[in-house]
C-alpha cells in the first residue's frame, strides 16, 4: 500500500489508483472521496477484494444498479423476493 506515501496528485490520479486497487483492493480506503465515488475504481477494488466495498462512497454502496453489477445474483434474489411480496398482496 505504497499509495499512502504518494503525493496528493498521484493519489487522485484515476489511472494510478486503478492500478493500485487491482493489486490491493483495500487501497480504496486511502484514496480521495471523489475516487471512492468512481464506479470504475470501486469495481476494480471489489474485484480484487470484496471487502473493499466497505470503503466506497455511501452513494455507490446504495446504488442498486452498481451493486447489481458487483453482485448480480444478489440483485436477482432481491427482485425475486420483491416479486413474491407483490404477488402475495
């Protein structure tokens, strides 16, 4: 996690950050809030380490469309549960 020792300019460089999170998804905790809200960056981090989602922006953690990309089966289950609930009314 050498990114923590890099300059702010490097820590905010999307290309450098993507390469860093590909190596260690938990680097997400060290980057700018702007990049914690970047779907490309967070997706790469989560691919490397699913626990890194913890450090994503609240906006992305609550974005159903984004979460469906990361966890497609979870999204299908949620839709199924909603469908069952609607039919039982």
